């Protein structure tokens, strides 16, 4: 998992291989002193992979991917653009509106 500055981060953004994005609060992940067995960040379909998970702030997230004619593209989603992607941890999330094949995300 990539991390934004831990002081600024208030949520986690998860990106699936099918181009779905899920954003949920940091408070939904418990930190166990003994390490634990892990936590499901996002529900995935059969043979789908979690491409990225990163801690983000109110500034938003940048989605990197491949657009038309195999050109690299980057789409920035601000807090208002992320509103439809906000949900509970371990849910499927919502598909990105842009027509780009998502490859990764990073905090703004």
C-alpha cells in the first residue's frame, strides 16, 4: 500500500483491475498489536486483482492508465469527484467514468 503523508491521510482508495474505485475511511481498518491475519480492503470478482491501495487526503486521487491509441493518461479526482466512490470497506466500489484502462492510483 502506498502512503500519503500520514498526518493528512483520512481515507484509503482502492482500485480494481476492472476499473472500479472504492474510497473508505481510515477508521475502518483496525491496527492490531500482534499483526493479525489481514483485512479485505475491496470485494473482487473471480480472477480480478487489486491494482492499488493508497492512503489519500481531502485533496483527492490521481488515476493513471492507458487511454485511446494506447496513450498514457492521468485523471485527477478531487473530493467532489470521489463522492460517488465512497463506501464501506470490503465492498465492490463504483466504475470510473473515464474511458481509460486504469493501471494505478496515487494521492494528490
